[in-house]
């Protein structure tokens, strides 16, 4: 079983733009999966199905309205999906484990 994490804040105005895949059964930092095309942010939100993950909103000096998606079946960079109606951060996310497709 794995989880994915994307983006984050490092220091000052420097933000992580990487996507990492982490094996829950082991310790460690996980492996590089790709990069977030929107440039990364902190307090972003996520949602997923078994095959696709979404990264949306966040803050990189100010709130963002970015929506990116990434394949969870093969390593890749995210791609632009569109924009939120307004710039937000720290929203709720959801996941599906019943075969539904995001």
C-alpha cells in the first residue's frame, strides 16, 4: 500500500514541486514520482481514485487556483487540469477505493 505526497514549503519563498510515492509498510522518504507543473505550494489539497490523483489550491505567497492531475499507475509529472473558481488553500480532499474513476 502506498500514499502519494506533493508540493510543500521549504523556507522563505522556496516551495517543493516534487511528487513522492511512499510505501506505508516501510520507513523512508519514498521515491521520486514526478513534479507538479504548477510549481508547488503549501496547504494544497488532494483527492484521488486508484488511477489518478488531483492536487489543487494551496499557497505560494498568496492562495492559488491551480488544479493539476497525475497518473498513479506510472511515474510522471502532473498536468494542468484547470482552475478553481477562486484561489483557496487548506481545502478538504477525498479518495475512492471502490473502483470509481476520478
